[in-house]
């Protein structure tokens, strides 16, 4: 098995980061659905506040750009 190039390893790492972001967005969407369906009498309660805080934090991950182009030098 020949060793993967740095560029190949970088591309795989970027794919993993993007997959992680997708998983985080799914979690955020689940929490948002929970928040949207919280009973009216609990909308101003602690659980709603916790959901809002978690949703905001997860949204920050979605907004991170992973558009990095790295040109690796060759050996010669």
C-alpha cells in the first residue's frame, strides 16, 4: 500500500470536518424542532433557555467556512 500524499490526506481531513459539521447541523435542527414544539407554558422557562443557548452554539459551527486550498510543495 503506497502512502497517501499530503494533498490526499488533507482532502480526507476536510471531508471529515464537513461530515462533522453536517452532524452538528442535524443536532441543531433536532434541538430547534424540540424548541419549536415546546409547550406554550414552558416557552419562558429554563428548558427553553437551555435549548436557545445550545441552538446558538451549534449554529456557530454551521457558519464556519471550510474552504481552504492548500498547495503542498513537492519533494523536488
